[in-house]
């Protein structure tokens, strides 16, 4: 792992410039900046003045353990850390692979859930990707 170190004051500028190079929209950049601001709070609380990938890993572990943070915020912040590390390593942008999770639907309620999902697919014409979310 490379030891790219960047001062907290320079982090937003470097991150924003990197996202612009990836041709992200202004709205996407703003969304991902929320994740960087959350990282700032963590860094201040822990006394870090510069970012490294090791600090990013500590932050990721913190995110995974903190039950007070919503799933949406966790995903957004994890994405921001992935993007930040990609930018600092001068790597090309690539989406992280998404792990599909299959949930069993046992019993009578499970059968009703399966019928409802089939209704969404046929009557509401929702894609399998929309339903899986």
C-alpha cells in the first residue's frame, strides 16, 4: 500500500479536482463531499492532521461498527473513501464491485413476499435491479 499523505486542508481541493477528471456531475461531487466532511469529523476526533490510506481503513472500520449511522450514509461515505484512495493513487476510475445478496423468503409470509415481488416485475414493470435495492 502506498503511503500517499495529504494534509486535511488540501483534501477537498484534491478530491474535487479528481472527481472532475472522472467527469462526475456537480451533484455527484457534492454528494461525495459529504463523505469527505464526515471523514474530517473522524480525523479531528482522532487527532489526525493528514490523510493516509491507513487512516482511511480506520475510518472504514469505524463506519462499519457505528450503528448510529444509516446504511445510506455508510454507503456514501465508503464510496467517498474508495474514490479518495483512487484519486491519491492516480488510478483510473472504476466502480467497486457490488456483492449481490440473496435473501430467503421462508414460510407463508415468504410466499406472499415472492408473489408481491412477481407483481412488481410484471404489473409495475420494475427491473430486477430496482427490486433488489
